[in-house]
C-alpha cells in the first residue's frame, strides 16, 4: 500500500507525505477534481504529488472530448466539460504538466498528454552481501540458496514471452571477453551481435547485444560481464525482452547495468573513470520503519513511505523495535480499552502475530529483542497502585516468536512510579516528546548479551540498573543517569549524568568515563561500528511572545495556550570520535530540536528527525492567515539523511520515529528454477 495523490490545490511547494484536510464544504468542482485525480492516478501508475492545477470550461464536438484516439469511433454531439491541467511531481526535481478533459460531472475523463512509461519505472536495489544491482520495484526476485543464480523478472521466473534478468556466478573466468565468449556459446545460434562496449567507462566490465531464440520466440538479449579484480570469479548479467518490447525497455535495462557494484571492498573493481558508489545505495537491503499519521510503515531507505503495517490512524502506535536479524518488527498497538495495549510482531515473510493482547503495559517502556531474535520482552504494570513513596514492582514478560506465542513471566523489577502524568500544550514540545520520550528522557529497556536487562528505574527517566532474571539481582549504575544510548555491540553505554556531562559506562564493571564533548548534549546515539558518538546540542535564540489580550480567545483555539511563547534554537549535530577525542560538527540548522538520531547499520551516514520551530506558524497566526496557510505552517516532524560522504543533509519525508533494522534480514525466497536459463 502506498500513499498516493497528496493534494495541494494551488500551493506550489511540495510537502512530502502530509495529508491536507481543509475545513470547508466539498463543492461540485472539488468532486470533479477528485475524480480527475483518481483517474489520472490509475493511468500514471505510481505515487505523485499535485503541485498545482488549473481548469477551464470547454465545449467539444463529440465524445472524444477533444482528444481522439486512432481506431476509436466517437459519438457526435456537443459535450460540455472542463479542460484540466495538472502540474505534478513524482519525487524528482522535475514538475510535469498533464492535460485531461472531463465532462461536467467527471463521469467521463480522457487523458490527452501521453505518459512516458519508461521514465516512470521505480527502482529498488537487490544486494546479497556480494554485489548490488537495481531493478524495477514491481519485479520479483528468486535466488538459489548459494546465491550463484538470481532471477529478477515481473514474476520471478524465466519466461520466453516477457522481459527479465538472470545473474549467474562464474568461476575461473579470466576476463570479460572470455565471459562473453562463453555466454554466446551457451546461447546457441545467435544473430545481429553488436560491439562489446565498456560499462561506465570501466576497463574490466563489458556488455554486448545480440538476438537468439527462446522456445518459439526470438528475443533481444544484452549480456554483461563483471569479473572481479583477480579474474577467478565473475558475474554474468543476462537481460532479455521480446523484440517488439525491447525499444521501450532499452534505457531501463542500460540503467540497471550501470548500477551493478561489488559490495566486498576487497573485490570492488577500481578503474580510472569509474564513479564511486553512493553509500546510501548500500542501505537498500536494510529495513526501515517509521510512523506516519499514527500508522506503522515498513519500507527501505530508497522506498519511503514503504508498506503500511497498520491501517487506520485512530490510535497512536508506538514503541517499534526491529529484531537484531532484521526479520521482525514489533510495535505497540493501543487497544480500544483505555490504558490497555496489544503487542504485535510483523514480518514481510509471514502474517502478523499478536504476542500479548490488551495488556496493561508499563507506560513509555520500549520493547526489546533477545540477541538471537527469537524472543521479545516487555514490561507490564500491576493493577494495584504504587506504595505511598511511589515504589512498585513491574513485571517483565517475554514470548518466543511463533504461531501461538505464550508469554511467560521472567520476574519483577523495582521501579519508582510517583510522577504526575506529564503533558504539554506546546506543539513543538509534543513532537519532541514523541521522538525522544516525555521531557526528552526516554525510558530504557534492553536485553543484554548475557541474558540480563538494562532498564530505567524511575518514571521521570532517570536512574539506570542491570537486572538479572535468574536471581533477581540488581546492579545500580547510577540514579542520575538519563537519555541512555546502548552501544550496538551491547557492551557499553553512553548516558547523560546529573550535571549534564556525558559518560561512557562499562556494563560489566559499571565504571564511568567522562567524555570531553565540546557542547552540552541534548540527545546521543552510537555509530554502528562503536567508534563514534553522535550528539545533538541546542543554543536558544530570541523567543517570540504572543501576549496581547485581544488575541487570547483565538490563541486558545488555534495555538492551544495563552500567553504563547515561540522558541527558535540553533541546533547542532556533532560526531565525537571515541578513539582520538575529536569533535566534528556534522549538521547545524534553525529548528526547535533534533529528535531521534539513527546511524545507518552499515555506517553510511546518519538518519535524524528534526522538530521545526513554530515561528512561521506563530507569524501566520499573528497575520490572521487563512486556514490552509496556517495548516501548512504548523510544525511537523521531518526526516533527514546525512551521508558520511557529504556535509549537506537531505530531507527525505515528513514523518516520525524512524528506526533501522541492524541487519539485512535472511532471504526467504525459494530456490529458483534455472533449467530454462541454463538451456539458453
């Protein structure tokens, strides 16, 4: 399921993934516009954003509505309707105009501007630890268990009447010319063999076009040879299409070939003139989840928003956690009964499983996976209230992943629960709390390598301890520690102390080492190689106060509080190198705060969420802007990407609570039937 047709009316700025609800009645022309957009979306066949539209009344002489198609008979007679021009964007920097005609009620619509199908192909990246290559995202993948043979085609099979691609590992290949000689011998009787040309100006990879028979059809083939630097192993990429279809696919197949790269740094072909691989492309296989309008989405870095795991934004899902092998995504789904929650686990290769239904979860504690990715643990709150001093015992449960998981109780942990339910009317602060935890202090609950659990001991987000379920022993790490970040290897901890200093903590000895950061940290995160600690910092700017009594009633209605103070901060993300103690400022901007920082699992860069300032919203309120302008000025959490090879952050989407899976999930594809391919 994809988000489609983000309607923006006459607004000329593309807002990514933000549904717009305007408080006005639907007019007849709105109804026709809706039908025109729905029709265009079906014809276009992919996601797009409507940037601008115009329409004009027209009269046509027949039922073609002024856009006749060859070979079609039309009914003569006057037809009144509208000429529509839609300016759309589909994720590129290019804005394209399409003309459509409709009758007055939108029951008849024709598309007058041809759609270039080849240009509209969306790509995903297949990678298997050896190489990566792009392919159309609607195609299916079928790989052998040893990854020596991979078929990628519309249905994942080899077909002589359809387009496709087959990748074969070859041993003792020598060079690309020898590989192509072998490929042509396998093809049998070939004709119209073209010249062998380099790929991306490479001196080692070569590609050639030829025609050959496949069953009763004659297909156009492209064979491309990629030997490794030693010449002992190589990969042959064989692409084909029926002759009549090949001209429409030629550019697509050429682009696919140009994306082939070896992943193993020891075997990457480094030749003069070859372009370096964008590190972000190596992230294609790592699942990425996020929450958009309270629904959970599972996708990839290059495929946002991805697929909807939940449908219906009537309740706020939260607490997403990927298993360490990237195969499962757990999340908390609020139940209709107030205060109760259900824990669910999703996987692309299996149906969703409910771990615990209508449980009284301890508020704000996350879910955590066992290191073997087979069990999920969570914290449950008892029915009885806490003692007068706030102390109570929380129950820790876990469940093995399966068709009918049965939760079991691991034991009880001491917890201080004397906090008043926190709330804030300030919109940027609400968004910040959703990303980081209430008041910026997320509670910690993490399954360690030795079977113990790291957790937060106080409801205000401070205090850390290690609990051993085998003997209920407790190791106190410090009552002052907050905003903890567990290292990816789960042997160390970074946390902010009571005086604002950041400490590195050994989880075996509990020893603290202060880190000399150049500015006080707001939020912290580890790189996946355990070598860098990212931290965000805030430098407050001049606030803006709305306190005119004449604005109080409208401020209470729109801004939700009065007097109202708008904050604008200089926000910085710095990388602290744990080896040499250096501080490298990676990003700086004007905003309210940085929410989550999510380093890429392959160390290709940093994904981070930004809470924009509400200053633009406040100014629009002061100027009594119309509801549409106010809606677009209201701050929404934004997701950015910062590559290790770039100093410029790139806006990916307007969405929240991003998490990366730590690893590429294991393949679930069946072995491919390669008999037909071998015969060719």
